[in-house]
């Protein structure tokens, strides 16, 4: 009985920890291509080719300050450059109970997204509608 209780407590402790580490938040920087979307009803949609990708840039103004920056949709071109419409979402990365979130803000609204997982080549974000977005690092192509 004590053994089962101990296992349950250990499982709860590890399952509540975030996969995202504060020192890895700089990995948010770069070009991210949507790979898959999992809807709240369990259905998924895979993306083989994307016309637009997300460019994320965050940095800290001072040591100990939250990361701030922006996210912008860009369209990769065959020559290796990117086009954009110039619209940016302001971002702020913040922590609550060992979990990390993106505060996104535009002229039209403000919302938060939970960072579920962050590795150098994979990013998983969940919004308040329980939609999970899985991104992979964009690998540029060029016909040069």
C-alpha cells in the first residue's frame, strides 16, 4: 500500500513539471513552420507545405527581466529571402507555477498561449481553446 502511494506521489510530481526550462527560452528565436494542429475534439490536421511561417524574436532588455519581442508571419521565397505584410504580434514570455506562457498582443486583442514543449527543433503551444500547435524549425530552401 505504501509503495503504491509513493509511486502515485512521484508520478504526480513529475507530471506537473514543465518540459520547458527557463534557460532554453532563447530557442524560441527563429523561423517556425507549423507541422500539426490537434483540435480540442482530438482531431488532428497535418501540414505538409506551408505558404507562411512564423518568425519569433524575443530577448531580455536586462538580466532578470522577462523576454519580450514579436512574432510575425513571413512568406519564404525561392531565393532564400522572406516577404511579410509588416504586421507583428508583440510577445512577452512569463512564468506561472513553473510553466511558461506567451502573452500575445496586437491592436485587435490580447491573449495567452502555454508553451508545452520547447526544443531546438520543436515547439508546442496550446491556446485557451485547447488547440495544440506543433511547430518544427523551418529549413530554408533556395534555387540559387
